[in-house]
C-alpha cells in the first residue's frame, strides 16, 4: 500500500527488512495458492463451505480489503490534484467507507435472510412430505414393509398386520423371508424372494412376483411381491409391497378354464368364419404386420386374377407393385400405424378394377374387405355426363327454371333466374321461394306451392320482385317430382309482360272485340272458367258444326271431339287462367258425325267480371288433307329419287366394268399387235418407226383414260377395299389434277358399311371436291372421316374464298343433290362459309345396326 500510495518513508523503513518487496509479494501469492490448493482443510475450510458464515466471509473479506484501499487511493489522488484539502479528503474517505460498508452489510443481511427463508420452506416441505409418506404408509391398501439390504424388517404398516397377523413390534427385527416363508414352506418361494434380496432380480425394480406366503396362524396365502431398492445416504434398503391376491387367483383359474373353452370355440368359429368368407360376395384378404397374405378368399382371387393359395405368404406390394404410392397403399399403412378403421376407393389400372376397400386393423395385421365397384363407377360416369348435359340444358331453357324441396330450400336454378331477379347464387341459396314476390302476393304463392305438393301439378301468375324493387309479371308452371327420396317442386316461369300489356289493351277494347266476336268469320265460342261451361258462341261456329245456338251452349266441350280423342282431351285440358295458348290441330265432330280438322287457339280474358276462355277453331281440313297428300307425294318422290340413284349407280357399275373389261382388253390386244408390227419392221425407215411409237403412246394414253373414266364412274377400290381406301385414292388423284394440297384423316380401321351408304358418302365426297376445284379458289383442302356413338361424320374444309349469306341462299343443283342424298340415308347435311376464309361441309349419317 505504501508503494501504491507513494509514501516516501517506505525507503527508510525498508532498510530494516531483510527481503525485497517483490520477493515478499511473491511469497505472499505463493502462500495464498497453497491455501487455496486444498480449500476443504485448515483455515480455508471456514471460507470454502456452503454454510452461512463461509458465505459471509467470502463476501466481506474482499470488500474489507478492496474498499478501504480503493477509497484511500482516490483520497490521495484528489489531494495531489488539489481538488480538496487533507481535512476534507479524510472526511470524504471516512464517509464513503461508512456508506459502502453499510450497504455491503445490508446486502449480506438480505442474502442471509433469503437463505434462511429457503431453508425454512425446504424444512416445511420436507415435514409435509414426511407426513404424506406417513399417511401413505399407514393407510395404504397394500402391505408395505421396509427392510435393510439383508432383508431384516425395519418398518411394518397396519395393512401388513391385517394381512399376515403379526404386530409391528413382533415383525420388526425379524427376517422377511423367515417370517413370511418359514423353512417348512415351499422352498421355491423362499428361493424366489431370496434371489430378489440377493441381487439377481434387483436390476428390475418394481417387477411383481407371485408367492405363496404363511400367516401368523399358519394359513397359506397367495400374495404378490413388488420389491424395489432404495438408497438413503450411505445405506441401502428395500421397500416391499405385498398384496393379497387370493381372490385374483380364483378369478385367474376361472379365466384359464374360460380361455381353454374360448380357444375351442374360436377354432370352431374360425372354421365357420372361413366358410362364410368363402361364400360372401366381396373379396376378403388377411395380411400380417409385414403386409404378407395370410388368407385370401375365392372372390378376392377372382378380382386379382390370382390363385388364392399362390398368394399366401407373399407381399401384397410385390404381387401388385403398381399399388405402391396409391390411395390403397396409404390406407393400408394408415390403418396399420394408427390402428383405426380406414376405407378408401381406388382404381387399379392393370386389372381395370375400381375397388372399395374396408380396412380393419389389429395388433397382428389387417383384415380387408374388397368390393368390386367397377360397374357402379361406370354408371356414375354416365350419370355425371347426363348431369352435365342436364345442367347445360337447364341453363339454355327459355324463362326461369327452379327446383326446391318441401321446406323451400333451393336445390337448382338456371342463369336466367339470377338474371331476372338480380340476386346472386349465394343469395338465392339462402332465400325462400316466397321472398321473390311482393308482400300482397306471398300468401297466394304459398297456396299455389302447397297445391303442387298436394295435387302433383299447379300453376300461378304473379309478379317477380327484383333486387331493384321492380315488379315483373310472370306465369309459372310446376310439377311434383321425387328427388333423393323426398318430394320436390320442379317449375319454370316465363315473362308475360307483353301478354299483360296485350290483356290491358284487350280489356280496354272489350266492347269492340265483343262486336267482332259476333260477326267474326272464324268459328269462336266462350267457356266460363273454371267450370268450363259454354257461355257464348258466334254464327260462324254454328254454321261450321251444324248446331243451333241453344244446342251448342248445352254441349260439353268434350262432345265436340270424336269418342276416341276425348280421353286425350281431358288429360291435356287446363282450366286455370293462362292467357294466350295455341292448342294445335285437333279433330272435331260435327252434328252430323262428320270429322273436320281445326287449328285451336285459346285466349283467357276477363269478360263481364268473369274469367272466360275465348276459343277460336279455324277449319283447316282442306289444308290438312293437302299437307298429307303433299307429304305422301314427297315421300313417293324421295323413294323414286332413291330408286333412280340406285339404278344410276348400277348403270355406272355396269358401264365401268364394260369399259374396264372390254375396252381394256381390246387396247391391250391392240398394243400387243402394234408391238409385234414394230418388231417386224425393225428395218423400216425412221418415219415408220416414229409412227409406231406414237401409236403405242396413244394406246397407253387411251388405256389410262379408260381406267380413269371407269374409276370415276365406279371406283373398284370402293367395292374391293372399302370407303377409306377409295377416298384416299380419289383425294390423291384430285391433288394431282388440281394442284390443291390435301390433308386426310381417316379411322385407324376401315368402317364396315352397307353398299348404299358407301356409295352415297363417296358421291357426296366426290361432288364436294368438284365444288372446291370449280368455285373455292383454294390452296388446301382438309378431309376428315370419323365415327362416334353409331354416327358417321364426314367433314370437308377448304381455305378458299368462302361465300356470303346471299350466295348461300342460292339453291344449286349440286348442293340440292348432296342434301337429298344425305336425307335418303337418314342424315344431316350442312354447309357454311366465311368470306375469304373458306367453306366447311359437314355430313352426319346414323349407322343403325352396324358393328363398328
């Protein structure tokens, strides 16, 4: 400190010291190192223990050294620097020392108090734990015995006294083995318990061993022993739990007998179950934990196309490797790993098999029921296709379409419904049908809906209320259907705004129409609704039917029909108010019994405050007869045309064969003769030879022309190789002669067709290519022949100049001939064109009774 404080008197004092200061410091440090080398001995023991005094000493001694030395140094440096005088520096040094030592003392007191509180809490917890242990020991339902490492009893709880009859004072100090299992008892029990205390079974603490013990009154008792080693300090003990298991042994014996009987019954039931599995209609397989087959019934063998016996012992993933990673693979692993029931539907392409799997897990593997649902899936595909078609049809329906259940929950509606009401699909789904109508019409609508569910059919006329509040008049028609086992309403509605306007105009001019009714030249009468009684008739109707007015008004409406038509009339009659309706052409019967054909139009009006149906029955008998005759004439002309086409084809076939056979043979003979003459005149002059060569060339050209004419009249390929080959040959000839590039798409296999269809399609194909060459000014033509769903489709498309609507309206003989030929084959002919982009000809022919 003198060196640190620069005390000058240290030099005069140092002459009295026989050792240099640095050496003294080194010896001091060495002494401290020796002390700290073994902190648990000597004077250091008081500093290094965990006791409170050592903790205080380790904290205060460094403070007692460092704080005065540091504060004294600060006092001297302040004095040397002239900051304060000796007196003030001494005061500051003393005051700082008091404050710092007081703080250190307070902190040390707080630390000691905290340690004492922790110790007190630990002692309290220990005391509470001891109380718990004491309560457990004295009130435990099992006998609890504490022994030393040699098996001598140290503690003996009341339950042990109750079970074995020995008091605690009698048991303590005795050997557990000798007390509970005397030498006269079973030696195997003594050996078992001796092994546990000798250490052979101590390695598995908590393991239970069943023993036959002896009570104080020498009765044998079945007990279970669970002994665990316990170390307290340096001593080893055993804590033993013993339980009376006499009742359990009786139950175990009964259970053993039951298990033996159960095993016998399991064998019998297993045989019965195997027989059942062989008879069930579903496939059944059993797999072990490694997914190897342990059982396969006959149906599963049929589904997998394997012999059931050959699959036993094999891995399902090795036999069917394509299933790895599939939904079935995931389902099997999920069921095995999570031990829960799993079902799935999967498609196995190599077997073309849709299967529904029901996987039941157990500790030993999986039990799987496999159901073949291939037919069901095919049916679902067809249903989905039909549903998609139905959706498209629904959205294309005129007017609004709707479909809801008996609670008014909408199931389906078309886009026109959303457009007409202004509501979104999400809003419609949450609404009731009556919400789309004004308040004053809702009761009426609900009654009409109720009528559908009661009577099966009903209609209504009300105003649709849009989101903007606009009221639009609509006429609704609905029927009752069964959907998914519950009654539902299927209906549609049409906007009758224009009809309503017409009704208003009609009501406004009712008087004028009444005058027109009397003097109208068309037969008319009125019916009261809904009674359907005659209320009035005009003169034209009386003249047409031959009745007086009194006779006509007494007639029932059905009496105007012949008897054979009255049932159909009654079934189609609608007595509800419906506006204008065209009923079509009906047969009516005059008073004299003669029949006439009338075109019936009805119009529901309000006449003199009464709902009335105005019926107009225009006599179209002559027109009907003329139409029938015209139809018969047209059918006869078509049959004649077909006959002429067949005769012409036969003539073409005959002429083609004659040209090919006769002229072809003659030209061949002529070529042979000219060739013979040429060989015989080798010595002739060059003019003769040149002439002979020209003659041969003309014969060759004539032969080619003959073949071409014969082929155009009737291609032999059409009869010999079929339609595809004839079209391919003709299109190549067309490309060669016209210079128009071709593109041909034909089916992979030729199509088997009757001769009449082959000839008709080929002639349409010929005529279409001729039109392309003459009129299209095209550089490329694309021809496609395909068949689908028993229909044959021929498409011919060019990239020429096309045609306008005005040009398309012209009926040329070529187009009429192709259209007529198509209709004779029962098909459809369509031609369409876009100016400067080309023309497309489409011919669709049905193929009834033809195997494609």
